[in-house]
């Protein structure tokens, strides 16, 4: 008879070019602290999303997955079911493997909401979301929940979105929250930053960067030098990871 402790539980991260992964190190440390020697966490670095179809057949011991750039939206057709929040958001970053298939969840919105709320003040009524990828959808969902108006900013804006060239003094006076959902500024390209007119930033502004490496991006540093409040994505990542762990163990 198989001993319970001999059963292996594997979890992992699905993404592309993810050697930098926060999740792998975070869960490795978590399993160590909890004494879960039969738990492991690996990176599934996929060249394209179509490869995902055979992943679980090759790794039947997988019990749960996280999903990161660029597959948070394109992974949805491969799932059996969507949690109601993930369905509303239109992006998935957590998957639970169940007997009858795969259930998609979004824990990004939970992590973002819990990490930005302590910084919000009464004058923070409107937000600019820089970038339009899967993570940005969770950010928009939170702002809707918090009754904060928002606009997406994109290099190739759709109708009702702003371009970076649209950003001027009047817009930055109106929108006092700026959230960077782009990869610009991620290590090793730490000198990069979204192309916004930083000289219009003031103490009233709050800058939130989903990037956690480096701890203080060029985007945040430029805001801080002009008196703005700043927050990076580390706490958000920790919170979304803990929520994922909770989902996998339900």
C-alpha cells in the first residue's frame, strides 16, 4: 500500500521566457517551511500556447498551475470551466486540476486590490492603466469594484483607449493613479519605463508597478522624485500566490 507521504504533488508556472519566475522560488520556500517534501514547483516554459494541450498528459502528477505572460488570455480555450470572476475579467492566472478537467481562476485581482487599498486616498478617483495585456484586465476589474474610473493607455489604442501621445498635463491632473502593466523596466532592462510625461506628476499621484524586479523601477523612481506615492508588485504577487495555494487546497 502506498504511503501517503510517498505521493508526489507537482505544481508549476505556464508562460514564455520565465526563467526569472517569482513563483518557483516562492513556492519552493513555502514547501520547505511547511515540510512538504513531496511537493514541487517547476516552470513550464512554452514556446506557444498550443503546446499546453499535451502538458498534463506528460505530467499527470500536476495538481495546479499558475499562468503568466503571455498566456493569461489564450489559455482559456483549453480549460473546462471558469470561475465567475475569471470569466468576468477574461484572463486566468491560476488553474486547478480536478477529476473532470481544468478550472481557471484569477487571483491577480485579489492581490492587486489588497496591495493598493492601503495607498488609496479620497482624491484617487480616476486611474490610467498602462498596457492592455491579461494582467491589465484584472486591474480594471478591481477599479470597477472600487468605483474608480479608469482608462487604458496603449501604443496601439482601440476606441475609448488613450495613446501615450494623448497624455498631457490636463489628463495627468485628472487621473491621479497610474498602474504599469507593461514589462518595461523589468530586470535586466532597468532603464526602460513607460513613455509618459513624468514632469507633470505631483504629490497627489499614486504610481503602482506590477513589476517586482527591480524593487524600484525607473517608472516608480521618476514618480517618487516628484513626490508621488509608489508601490511595486511584490506584495501583489505574494497575495495572489497565497490565494492560488488556497484554491489548490480547497
